[in-house]
C-alpha cells in the first residue's frame, strides 16, 4: 500500500507520484472496509505480476472528499493523471459529485486520446459494486465489457456481496484477476494527463439528485450528435417536379490529428491540452 498523507482525492504518495490506477467509489460506512479489501487484492495481484515498485502503486478514493465540490472543483484530483481509472458502480456513485467529477475528468482525457490517436477502445475499468438501483442496461454492458473470462462468476448483486460470501471465493479471485487484466491493458494506453488549468474548460457530468424523477436511461444514455452533411445553410425547399436532381454529396474524407488540412478544409483545433 502507498504511504503518504491524505489528500482531497485519496492517499497522496511521496513526490506526487502518478497513480498506476485509481479506484473511484461512493461507498461509505461499514462497506468501506470491503472496498479497501478489494483495492488491496487488486494491488497485490498487480505487484505479483509487475513487481513491487512505486510505479505500480494505486490509490483509493477518500469517501469524505466531496463535501465542498459543489462550491468549487478541486485544483487536482487523481483522475487527472492516473494511468487507469477503476470505477465501482453503485446507485450512490451517480449521486456523488466527487465520483461524477472523477468520471468526467477521465472521460475528457480519453476524448483527447481519441482525437490524437483515433483509438476509442480504451475505457475506464468498470466494476458493478452494488447492483441495487442500477439499470439493467448498465449491468449488462459492464458484464459484457468484463469479457467471457468471468462468465457466471460475475455476480448479479455486485462484487461487494460476492466478496463477503465464503463459498464464492474462487469466483471472486477470478474476477479480481479479470479486473487486473483490464487495468494492465488500459494503463499501457494511458490518456494524456490533465492540469488544473485544463479543468477550467471541463463541463462535468451532473450528479443525480436523490429525489430525481428522471429515469436512469436519460442520465446514462450517450448524447446524440447529428451527422451533418457537406452543405451548410438552411435546408432547401422541395424541388418542383421535373427539376434536375442534384448529385449526392461525395463521401467524407477523414484526417488524422497530425495531418495538414487540404484545400477547403478547416484545421483540427487543439484545446488547452496542446
């Protein structure tokens, strides 16, 4: 485990070490011990595979850190520079401003990576910690992204109840190894780091209210982005009968982040991350 002082987002290591992985969660009270147990098991498995060097140490979120987040975002959180984000989903996770802030920060970093490399396959490592109150679609997608290696071992009630079941020890250990597999893969393709200056351009996800009547699907569904055609301006009126039919737009050409614009093309604009 990491030795250091307690910071706004978790335990701070010496010399502001970049976390190899950061576990973001909203578990409080007696369930906190189970999260600490899970984090320790992940850390042990990673050390067994990669070696006990500080560069492979992770951080666990401090459940008390979100008290003042509604007033002003913190200048620095581990999600800004961790090599991999591990998300422990629960109903409270989407109601926690600090947790949704973690997710917003890391998703923005993934957007930067997608713009720079075109690789959209890297995601946070998602784990269903407590399934009560979560939509079936989120549970199904999380289990599917976990891969076939977990199979029937992935619990319907979540990893938290599985950890406390002595009869499910084998399934729990297989799930831990699966999560570590995904952590190692994601850390090898870590997104660009974010600075405190970059946060000023971030639009974080809004945490759900405890009394919200809006369905989960509205909060979790991806934002639809219209696919615009090649022409600009207002839509034309329907052509009269017998009028010449306009040729369809040619297929769009795509450019990489680093290519130069051709005639008539706009440059790819870079954000504050460079």
